[in-house]
């Protein structure tokens, strides 16, 4: 595979990573897991979301290799799979802080109504 094709493939994979992170619930779960492992019950209580919602998003994050699960008896404890994810989330928060409301005001991806 030539360099240009490899770069295009790498960009596709990077875009898939960011699509996986593009959900507020998944980001909330990941942010919580930066503090340490948690069970589904912990996440449902702390994030005030339904168990089915949390479980579905955890399955997505596991499928993407971003979260691991450790069984302990009848319980499953979830944790960040890679320490680099903490670095990525920290960098994203720093970038958001530095850009202020510019991202929220973006006409394509922003959070403000058009």
C-alpha cells in the first residue's frame, strides 16, 4: 500500500475513533472512568441514565477497544482500556477551554440553534 493510501486509511480509522467519541453519553462514561473503574450500577446512579442506555454505550466502547471489563463474581467492572485515552480527553478539554464558545457556535457541528 502506498503512503497516500495508507494515510487515507489512517484518517478513516481516526475519523471512526472520533465518531465513537462523538456521543455525550459515551463521553460522560469515559470521563467518569478516568476516575477509576465502575460497575453499570455505579454509572447509572452517577450519570442518572437507564441501565440499558449505559450497557449499550459500554458495549460500543468495548467493541472499539476503548473500555475493558473485569468480572468479579456476578459483577463486571469497567475501566479505560488505554491510558492514552485520558491524555486525549484532557487535550480535548484544554482545546475546548482555549477556543471558548467558537465550537458551540460552529454552524455545522455547534450546539447552538441556527
